[in-house]
């Protein structure tokens, strides 16, 4: 089945130590999104790529960066994680056209020691 | 301003009972509406979507939703709840960007508990 795959499912890092989360897709979708979701809250959009065009949300901290080397892969880099960055990180994809829904991966749960 | 409201943070129903989860939106144009379900520790799964046409839409797992423009609502319903339906449910409005890229506005979610 075509899908969105996030690795790893669980990631533990130390305070201030850079960490990278990975997302891959077999749907061949134009758009890839990264969300942050904290406990009992709705997902919060950090940024998205439309093809190679990067779109940052105005309130996304500079600590969060992203790379999309090709259509299939997208990475979330957290340069210096703080305790407040502990959360579930969700990747999603869509065709980037009107009436096309987003398809989500199972997420990566990030813990900060 | 665009917004999505899910008035009920928590709902508890007995297994076999009917369910209705409320969603109200504020959006200037014709909305693109979605319901997602999230089980603990998992991603979001699309239950159903509304773009146009028939205002009663059918989804997966026996769910349906009705779009009511006059009430700015898109409530999710299920006639008989199963214990496996216990999860968090999110309503979302899709926003069209200048490039055609869609972003969502999510509601705050409704956590469903099912009693045996």
C-alpha cells in the first residue's frame, strides 16, 4: 500500500543535541508537511514543501529546519532541542490541489533528556 | 478570521449507543471539510471529507457527516459505537493557498471514551 512512513517511531535525545526526524512517502505527492503535536492538542503546522518550494509558518522557531532532497523524502532537523520541544512530530503529504486531503504518517515521539 | 470549533473536549458513550461529534467553522468561502481520527500514539486517519454536492457524506468505519451551510456545521455521526472507536477526533477546514497548496485549520479535538 502507498503510504507515509516516519522513522524512528520513538526518538530520545539530550537537551541541546541536534536531532533529525525522517519522513518518506510512496504516494508521489507534491506537498509534504511537518506538524508538531503536544499532548491533548491539535497538530500545529511547522512548515511545508510544495515540490521544492519551502513554506515556513510565521511562528515556527528558527530552531526547526527542514530539508527535502527529493520527492519521496523530507527531514525535520531540530538544531538545539529544548525541553519544550518534546512532542509527537507528524509528517503528512497531499497532492497540493483543491479537494485533496492530507495523508499522515504514524508520527515520531520525541523525548528530551 | 478562519476558525474551527469543536465544543466538546470529552464525550463518553456506551458501546452500541449513537454518537454525534460537533464541529463548527468560520470561513468566508465554500469550505473543504475533513474529519480525522487519531488513536493513541498513532497518526491521523482520514474518516471522510466534504467538498461539494450531497451534504451527507459517508466515510470509513461506519461514520457519516452532514454539512449544514446555514449553521456552519459539519457534525460527525455514527449510529452504533464500538469499543474500538475510542480515540481523538479532529475536524479540519482546508485552506487554499495561492499555489493551490492546502493547509488545514484544525479544531481542538474531541476525545471519545466508550463504556463497555
